[in-house]
């Protein structure tokens, strides 16, 4: 199936990867300056670098429909800078997935494609989209809702390695972001890890730097700029998280449900 995913951050990339593995044609759209923390496992990195390898798949920055179709034919996942996903008018996807993770609907409509799927809070199945996928960690993670909404945003980061808020790095001031350490580095609690317009940011715990914003981007005070994993597993920096995979499998399940519905309707005619 022809699938358009709005957003190319880590959850969006997990979904894209599962869909790509299943043999679907996947196109992703992004903003001009993505603020992806877990960029080691995100196709949004292609916006800055031209290409972004995530496990076995490669995202490639494209400019138009012909380049999109070429990269799909080549087995890649095209990434287009298109904040409003206007390419949907030309690409005409069978499935549109809103994976921006804005905690609100920023412009997706149920009429945008034959099947529209929203990830996480901000969407209501049957109103904004056909299905909603749960993104909150817990026993319902990845669940497909045909009615109602995903659980609301708690404002509390999910637990990783026994830590929640402590594992996140946040901007200390408005201005240019300059990392002092890199993804994959081991840091100690209290260590200088970044500067925001010259104002230092210190690690809240000891561990491995699992994510970090792209150097040089403009940040606002309090913005999430990095992620530290106390487990110190190098593979966690460069492999898709279990959370992203479960969300991706939820998207696959929603597609299968839609296909089954179509088959039932055809059988009744």
C-alpha cells in the first residue's frame, strides 16, 4: 500500500520501519528544522544529512514526486520537507499516518486518505481519523482504537532504566544549541553536556547519551534537548525502541483491520 507518514521522529520512524519491512511504499514528511532528540534512530536526520540509515532501512531526502517514486522503487524511504504534507494531493496515499506527536491535531482530517491513523493524544477515532494508536507506555501501548481517543498526555516522561524526568536534558536558555558530548558518550551525573546560548546544561544522572539535538539549532528554554539512559547500552542509541516498534505494529494492525472490513463489505455485495 502507498503510505504517507507525517513526521519523521523516533516513533514515526519506528512505524515507518515496520511498514517498510512489511513491503509497503512509505513516504515521510518533515519540517525544515526537525527537533528530534533520538536522531540516531530517526529518518528526520536525512533533512540535515541527505541520508539517514535506521537499522536496515535508509531514508533519503527528496524534493518532488519523481524523486519520491524513484527512491521508493530503489527500496528507500523518501523524506520530504513539507510541513503541511501538501504532497498528499500528488502522492494520493492509501493510508495517511499522523505521527507528528504534537499532542494535538495540527491539521489532519479523516478525508485525507481512504485510511487515516493518528498516533497518541490529540486524535479521536471516527472524527479526526479512522483509528488511533496508543503511545503511552504500559499494557495498552500500541493498542488500536476504532472509537474514542488515546490516553491524554501525562506530562511525565516515560520510565527508561528506572528514571523518568531525570533522564531528560532540557534547554537552559533561548538560543543556539551547542552539544559538548555526543550520542553514544558515557557521562556522569553533574557533567557538562551542552550549552544553550552559552548557558550550561548538566547531566541529571550517569549513563549513556541516547539522544541529542542537532548542533546549531535554535532552542527555547525548557525544550527537550537530550536523553540519558542509565543502562549504558550502546545499542539503545542506534536501534529502534520497543515502544516505537509496538506503535508501528499497531499501525500495521489498523491497516489489516481496514483491509478485513473491505473484504467483508465486498463479500456482502
